[in-house]
C-alpha cells in the first residue's frame, strides 16, 4: 500500500484526480498483478491477479481500452514473439495474439519480449525495445491491425536506455519519461515519436538515480507522476510539473516492486445501468361506482274520492224445486187403492197390541193381591 507523504503546498490548487492502471510483478518470470490506482494517495482501488506477465501498457482513450505486451501466460513464456493484450475498464484481459508483420518494418530480434516502455496515442501503441521506438497499429478496423507501422532510432541513445516507461503529453504530443541512467539523479527526458530525437530536460535533484522508474502517467493539467520501483527499500511516487515551473516532490511511497508499468489517466468507469422500471400494470377499466342519490318523494296530497256505499247484492233466488213428474192416472189409482187397503190392517194390529199389554198388566196386579 502506498502512503501519501507530502501535503500540497499552501495556496496550491489540488491537481485533477487521476485514475491509472499499474501492472506489477514481484519476481522475475512471475505473472502480473493489475492494480487500479488513484491520486493523490495512489493506493489501489482494486486489484486482481492476471493470467499473463504484462508490460509496456498504454491507454487508448478513443477505444476506452488499455493495450499492452504479454511475454508469457500460465502455460509458460511465449516463443519468439510477444502477444498483444487488451484490458477493459473492468480489468478483463483479452489476448489478441502475437504481434504481426504486416509491412516492410522488421520486428526486433526479441520479438518485443523485451519491451518495457509503452504509451498509446490515437491508434498507435509506442514501444521501446532497446534504443528503437516502434509504433504498433491498434486500430481494430485497419488491415494492418497489430502490425508494426514504423521504427525510429532514438538519439542520443544513452539516456533512453534507462527509460522503462513513458507517457504522452497531450499538450505537445511528445513522450516523457525518467531515465535511471544518471549517476546521482533521475533524468527527465522528452522523446519525439516521429523523429526519435531525445531531449534532456533540466535536472531534478529530488528524483533518485540508479533505480528504474517503471510506471509513468500524465494528467490533463500536465502533471506527471512517476513511480520509482525501489529507492532505499521502498517504491516512491513523484509529482513532476510539466508546465515549466520545474516543481517536483514526492507524494507517496510503498513496498518496493521488481517491475511495473503504468497507463492513464483512465476514463471514468461507466456508471452501472439504472434498474429497469417496474412493469406497468395492465390497465383495467374501473367499474363505475353507482351513485346513490336519495331523492325525497314529492309530497302530494292524495285526491279525495267519494266512493258510493257498497251495495249488497240480494241473495240469489233458490232454484226452483223440480216438479214431480205426474204419475199416470192408472198408477195414481193403484196408489190410492193400496193406501186404502193397508190403513185398516194397521189399525187392527195396533189395537190388538194394546189390548194384550193391558191384559198382561191386569193379570200381574191380581197375582200380587193374592199374595
């Protein structure tokens, strides 16, 4: 972890926040660790172990990608020619395959396996291999994609042989780095990418010498940040102003590293997409609510009607008695004869009964008297 060691001088405005990628290795032949670091502390915001040993990285702003050179993967070193990789804003690495020979420019004998310094400008990735500056085509739509576009010798060569990283200053399009070739102090140099001309800038005694400056980035305000890998047992970050003031100061330090490279300042990571809106409910036609209105019935005076008194209907007349069918004269005479002949007989019979009863009573009384 890096620790900020020097506060800003009084009255000096804080520089823009710079977010950068750094690739570091802790031992020779080991795989790289990718760190996203941020000024002013330069502490890692995030980090992850890569499946490659990566160096010479540069940020292609128009693509939002960081390009770099890989010398090996988990299966071992690449033979003869290094591979080109990209790192996106989420830290995902893609292997694009080996550097291609697409034109008359010869590849270096190392096949870029010894490329240590890298920086991107437009659709070109600049690489230093020994004292030669190469430009690789990183335009994905170009027919020479991943091919070498140009190679220029850097002169004088002795300062650049100690430059292990550089960055593009957008103000002038030149490459800036710190050479460790000075006997006492680091040397700030400027390189023209078109001609290879190397310019030694005024001495900065604050920069220690004899130690590699492996990671360099430049922000939009022309502030240069250079990581010294190992100075007195620690890695140190130095702020170097490129506005002509020559101000230099140490801003952070941390554990020493064996190898490092930097790219930035990166574009801000995209904000996560907003959550999708909840689905709209299916519109339903609301049922009309019946409106109950209480209307008082109109007050009306019932009409006065004079009804005539009920009339009692007279009971129906009894049906006429059926008239007996008149008997024929002959039957009538027979009936009269029968009535006439039976009447005397009945009379005699009743008289006889009465007499018998009376006689029985007299006889009973006489018997009681004799007793």
